[in-house]
């Protein structure tokens, strides 16, 4: 299926309209690639899991809990101490 669309300018942006019969959700995100032959390719972007990158795979949560003073448990000072 191919459709003919027109490139338009709106403010500082260029707009390619998407025919409504493609039935994609409004707000979907696409990665745009402008190829050397002049073609423009839109690929849907899936939601990325921020924990799937190598930095998070090597992250040491326990070390951060021990070293970062803001993550240490607080000593209750008033009515927070309910177990006594």
C-alpha cells in the first residue's frame, strides 16, 4: 500500500502527514532516518527499559546504600518511633 503525501512547513518544522487509515496511536514516537538516496524512513520506537543498558546492569545498589548518606535509614526523633 502506498499513499502520496506532501511535505509542508509549519513554523520551523517540516511536516509529513500520516493517512488516518494507518490506524496508529496518536502520540506514537518514531525514529527518523534520512537516507543518502533521498528517502525518509520512519521506524516506531518501542518503550525502552532504562535498566537494559550496560551501565545499569553493572550498578551496585548495595554499595550506594552504604556510601550515600541520603539513602541511609533515618533515626526517628519524635512520634515516628511507634514500636517502643
